């Protein structure tokens, strides 16, 4: 009997555990280790941060759901991975041996790279975790008592720009509902070289469409923005030109700010010699397997994917839900093959598919493959995307609570978008 340890219980880790169980049955042991004892549906955090969701609606206890499927759970941080010894060490000093390790930890949020940023010891908010989104909601409620300028966007080195756009539009829409939007000038500050770049070099008409949406919401923007530091009520931004030269220095006042940080690999993973790149992301081959440790696989935000292009201010490539789902399925098939003594053959699909909410409408994009040149560049907007994201939230949480191993994107999201035919080009 092999022991497969899944490290991380987020959008990649929980589906990985369920798919492994469905594929391997009771012949092998599966254990999930996560620093927290609850699952959080991160895509809904922009809604939570303005009070459109309750915490209880987008989180769930992990242990009961896994135990129903015969999957073990340990709710502790991992302090060290002994890759040579095939074991992980936990905060309480205990040691868990494995035959295969699946790393789906997600990122470490690198607020330290911009002094004064972040919700803990800094002056900007975050929606990267449920705790951060709740903290952002508290700050927003205080802000509403005395509104003023707001800054929303993404720091240098960020790779997940979609939620920044989502929050800007949701923030604006909520203020409109409260009839206080006229009191809040909003500036979108982003490391992207242009609006709609999204870390992807743009997708279809994303530039013109998102610029139009920002104008319609009366949101100004600064691109090629290198945020250098944040003080209480003031953000310092160096705006670069397309050649990377200083174009303008900004000192932007604010009374509320939500800025997505750059990501790095979590410490326990980043410290393993030969496992990661300098930023701490896991180096993998085409089969989602570590290039050095052949019994370690990885999926999700924690894997190393190169930027799609060099930009004046550093930007990373996003790992969207469909890509993560594809990576997880490849890992499951490859571990199952190895346990049967067969060669690994399954590969993750590096395609980007995203549903982005805009408060009462939304935008959907498809980039096949994610890194240009592409077979498909597809970007559409409409109220149907807003409704599709709500449906996706409800179904994904249902899937996590009931232990379903059914793929969400391949079977439902693409069908709901009416673009299943595009997958012929993948």
C-alpha cells in the first residue's frame, strides 16, 4: 500500500485528494495536510470584502468532508520537507512519511517586497485569503463613515490580476448602491504594461474592453506602475515608460486601498534544495513531476511557470482554475500509472479560462494556450458571466462538501459559456 500525501487543501489540493481516492480506491492511503482546518473558496473573496457574502457561505470544515471519503486529514503547518527521506515534518514536531507527495500549497504572499503594504503591519488591504477579505471588509466599513480617495490594483511582480479588476468594479458598484460613489475617486494602479494585459499579454479585446469598463465606472488608471512604498494614507508609485525608464513619480493619497501582492513559494517548499526556482515555485516537467525528486508532483499557483513576456515592471503569469484542474488530473493519472508499474503519460493543459465578476455584469476570457502564440484568443462580457460565476461558486462548494471528483471546468464551465467547440483547438 502506497501513502500519498497532498500538501495543501485549496482549489488544487481538495480536488486532488478526491480524484486520487476515486482513482485508487482503498488500495492506497491518502492524507491531506493543511495549515488551516477549513477550506476557503478564494474566488468569492472580492464579494466578501464588500459584504456581499458571509464567511460561512464560502468556507467549510475540511476534516468531515475528507473523512466521508476515507481520506485522512492533518490540520497543521508543515515546517520542513525531507525530500531525500520521503517525509514531511509538522509544527508539533511529528513526521509523516510518504511514497508520493503532491504539493498544492498555493503561494506565500510577499507583502515584504513593498514596505508598508499588506493588512498586517501595513496600510493596504488584500483579498487573497478569507481572513484578509474579512479584514478588508472591516476597513471598508470604517471607510464608509468618512469616504475619500481609493486605490485598487496589483503590486510589482503580481501574477493574478483578474481579482484586482473584479474588486475595483465590485467596490465601485457597491458604492453606487450606497449612493456614495461620487465621494470616492478611484485609481487603478497596476504593474501591467497596459490595461487588460492580465499577465497574459492580453486576451482578445481585453485591453479595449477593460479600458471601456474602467471609463464607464469613472476609474482612472496608472500602468507600468512600480509601487515603491506605502505610508498611512499615501502610496508612492514610479510610473515607467515602455522602455523601462522613469516617466513620472506619483504620491497618491488614499483612505482605502486594496493591492494584490507578488507571490512567492511557501517557506517549507522553497527551502528544499533543487525543488524550486529562486522565487520558491516548484520546478516541474511536462508531467507535473519535480525535475529532481521523481515522487514529488505539484499543481496550482505554487508551480513555476515563466512570464509570457518581459514587461517594464515585473509581472507573472496567472494560474487559472481550468489550468489547475488540468494539472491535478494529470497528476492523478500519472501516480496511478506509476503504482501499476507503467510509464507516466498525462500532461497538464496550460490553457487559461477565467470568469471575472464586475458587480452586475462580468467578463470571461479563454487563452489557448496561455503562452502566445495562441490558437484561440476569446474575451466576452455580459451579465451572463456574473450569473455564471455565482453558479460556479455554488457548484464548486457543493463538489467540495460532497467529495465529488468530477471535473468542473471541462464538464460544466466550458459548456455554460457555450465554447466547448474551442477546446478542439487546444
